[in-house]
């Protein structure tokens, strides 16, 4: 409730809203005082505790508010070390990858705290089998103690009416995190042979976008939209030629699923987790090869049949990913902990 929305926050929000309705126990939502998601705070009847913010609040004030018998559920990667009765969600291990995608203080903090948290938690939640395998392998965890609760798409997005827009663009949605591979996507876009197609970029901030250098010859075909509201985002998904997601590493990768929900064909990186989540509902390319990315864009733009096939496969895929299903698994997990 104190952060801008990304896939991690959406996961936390949707499961929180479901959990409050589905579980036959008292559920209290606790936050520091710097809430920016005020409507969400009201919907969850959130209780503000303490004076600190961020990790200091989480590590110093939150554990002293809790009763030792309270089960603390954490959706966004970290949790207080001093409270042992907890569930933590580790979305991915990007901070441990050889490529230094995050700054030094971030990597150092997570490299220190995550191993300690894994030793002081009842069990671990993660968002894909790929992430589970990585956690078990990296930290020598008992596989039975790591539970996969998949990400999903917001179920109430259908109330937004689709407005017709010019369908002459490829859409990217994501942060400016280097592992999202946006700089290589922009370079690859210079190689696209299809004429009249633009690239729209949603997410991050303009300062970060301006730091990316790209060929001025296609400057007018690349549009940076920054952060947009949900309704605008759903309109962009609905009217795009295709959605592209060239990430080098993900724990799940939510934006392609959002695109699929809105009937948009998706093309993305040939990485293990995408094959797990998206199967044959995604057209794959080598995310480290600009020509491979450009060829995939040209192919999806030129083949209406391919786009139709991907859309149809995507609609079948959606049945596997629902926050109602994910919340039910979470409720079962909570109940099993209380029984023990």
C-alpha cells in the first residue's frame, strides 16, 4: 500500500482482497503511515502502526506490534526477522544472478536478509515452479516447504469498455530494470523491416527512458507513455498488434498474461519460466539477440493467422491462472499451519 504498482504489488493486492473474503479467521492488514494506495487501504480496513517506514518499519516496529501467536503473511519478498511465525513470498532470486541488474545496496541487503528469512519462516511461497526449483537448489531447502501459488490477472477488468485505437503498434509494459531488457528491445526495433509499426513503452519514468540511447532515425516511432492508469493500460493491451516482453530473467512475468486476457497475442523471451507459464501461447525469441527480436516482431506483424492462433491458445491458457484459485491454495496453506 506504500508502493507504486508492479507485478509484485498486484499479487499482494489481489490475494489480500481475496483472503479477507475467503478465510474463516480474523485477518488484519497492517501498514506504516506512508500509504499511497488509499482506496486499497480503505477496502482492506488497514491499520497503520508505528512511525517508521520501509524496511526499518518492517524490521523494528512491526514485530513488536505482533502477538507471538499471530501468523504473519508477507507477499512482497521480505519480512521481520524477529517474528518467527510467518509465511514469506519470494518472487524470484534476481538479486543473486551474476548479471548485476540491481544496485549494490539492494543486492547486499537482499543477499543478507533472504537466507536468514528462509531459516526463520514456517514455509515459503513463490510464484512459479521455476522459482521454486531455483530456491530449493540455491538454498538447499526442503521441497515440501516451498509452495507454488501462481500469479494471475485481475478478474474485474472486464468492466472497462474497449475503445478502438489505431492498431499500428507493438506494446511493452514493464519497469526500467535492466533485466527487462528494454535497451536491447529499442535497438532491435531499429532492425524491424515492417513499415508503419510503432513501439509504445509503458512503465518506469521519463528520466530513466531518456538515459537509453537509440537511433534517432526511428525516434518518432518510439513512444514513451510512462505510468498509466488501469483503464488506459487495458485499452493499450486491447488495441496492440502484439505485446512484447524481452526479459532476461523473471520469477513469473505478469504483463504477458494481462495482455492475453485482453485478447492480445504475445511474443517473449525464450527462457524457462515463460515456457512453464505460457507454453505454446507465446512466440519465442532469443532475448540476447537483436535480430531474433526484430524477426519475431516482423513475423507477428505479417501473419494474421499466427496472431489468431496465439490469441486462441492464450484464452485457453487463462483458465489455469485465477486469483480465486491462488487464494484457495493460500487459505489451505494457512489452515494446514494452524492444524500443525
